[in-house]
């Protein structure tokens, strides 16, 4: 009996010795298997965030490597690598050769083409495919099964950027003397001209994904605005109440102030971007500041547009001229704000429909650069503090404008 019991102990020990590697192998496979599933899910999240960021950035996606279809632009690849790396910090090795980024136009997407026939909105679709390699915890050996030294997971994601409605954009641009001062190593007015050139390039891109009917216009201002005939126009006349009652009428012609060496004029809404920039680059800044003159004239110009989206962006570097400069432009602006002139403008620009039966929607915003926004209270009162943005350099001016235009143009899904 005792011999039989010892024999059973020996069998158990032998079975245990044989089963342990199997159990450990199952444990290793389960552990790294769960990690693989978790990593795939994490890569899926990273891919979705990356493609949404790429779609929002709306950069050109010409393949950086013409021999590899879908390799994507360097800008978009950098965005994808940055996002994915943050999800796998210190753990991953992104397989760059397998990173694919593509952008499909509406004509390349059957669902979009079919939607257009039903009156639905046009959209672009961005797609990403990504793979990452991770080290295993239990690689296995000749005795114990495992995943090997590394395992690879892949995932794909896509985002659609819908193009809602075409947009009319009027820039109310500061051409007062302070714009001739240096800012970040460059003259402000030169920086503004450079930004404007980049902006119209982006609007041209929007034209490529819409019906090509977006328009842009500009109203330069110092103390006054001006027509192409170089006639100076004063939009504030007599007193604030009279001015508000006549907001939609062109102001009165006035003499050019003594010593004013500026040169500029209104450029009406257009999609002839080449001519727009050619004219804008010839303008010169000088004299004092009365931002409400530009706002009023800009609203009048925007009202002539036919697109359902209306956007007025004030670009300025300082507050209105005051008593210390021999003028009371800041006082006049305060009087207009006390009577809610910008709210009246926004409401009027948002009324009615265009010839296609689309409802108008207007937005006013200010981008300030080179000064403290808190010192320009009246512009903030005009558009609302939530619509005032500060820029520290040219790129931030450009980014802010693109954010505003993109907000009006489309959304992501």
C-alpha cells in the first residue's frame, strides 16, 4: 500500500513537471495576448486622434515619397508620428514604412457623390493606416511557447471634413502709423501683408473643395476708409445716433488729413486672389486709428456678399486715437458701443436668405497683435470678449485666421 502511494506521488510529480511549462506558456500567451489587444485598441485611439488632427490642420497631403502611394505629406506624417508616440511613450517603434496617410476628394468617394445628388454637403475624407512594434514580456524559448521577442499591431482610422457653406470674408485691416513699427524683428505692415498672402492661398484650397464661390475683401483704415478713387470716406458723421441710423449708407467724402501719407482703398469681395494680393501689397500705412470706421465700412461690404456664411475679421495693433493725439476717436467708439452698433451689424448681416434659399449667418472677430488686448476695450466690446484673439507672431495670426475660416467652412466627423 505504501509502495503504491509513493508510486502515485512520483506520477504526480512527473505530471506536475510536465504541466508547469504548459501552464506557464498559457500564462505567457495570455499576458502578451492581452497586451496585444490593449495595444491595438490604444493604437486605434491614437490613429483616430491623429487623423482628426490632420483633417483639422488641412495641410497639403502630396506624397513625400512619390514611389509609395499614400505615404502622405511630411507635415501630416509628423503629426501622426507625434500623436502615436504620445500614446506609446517609451514603448514603441512606429513602423514608418507602413504609415499611410491619404486624402480623398468628394469625387473619389461614391457615398459623397451620391449624397450630392440628394442635396447633402460635400466632404473630404482623410485616412490613416499605422503599425507599431512592441517588445514582449515573455518571448518564449524552445521549451515554453511565446510571442517571440516582439509583436506588431496595426490599425486604421478615417475622418471626414464636411464643407458646409461657402463663405465671404472681409478683413478690416489697420493701416495707421503704428503699423510701421517693428514687431518681432519685422515691420508690422510687412508681416500683415505676408500673412494675407498665405491666407488667400488657403482660401484657394477651400475653393477646391467647395463650389469655388468663396470670396475675400479688405477694408483698410486709419482715421478713415477710402474708395479706389482715393476719396476718403468718414463713416462716423455728426454723432453716434445719426451714424447708427445710417449704418448701411456709405459715409461722406472728406478731405485727406494734413500729413497723412497713407495709401490704400477698399478691395470689394472677390475670388481673383492674384489681383487682390497685388493691390494689397501696394498699400502704405500712416496717421491715426479709428477702428470703428473700418468695422462699419466692412459690414457694408460684407452685406453685398451672396454666400450664406459672413465673416468680418478686424486685424489691428492698437487702440483708437484719443485726446492725447488731438482726437476723440476712442470716445466716438465708446459712444457707438453704448448703442450696440456691432450687435446691430451682426443681426442685420444674419437676416434673410440668399438667392439659393440659404440663411445668412454672420460672425465678427478681432485678432490683435503687438499690443495688450485689455487696452483696446472698445474693440472687445464690439465683437465680444470670446471673439477676441491675441497673436504673438505671424504664424499665430495666420493660425487664428485659419481657425476662424475653418470654423465657418466645415466640421469634422
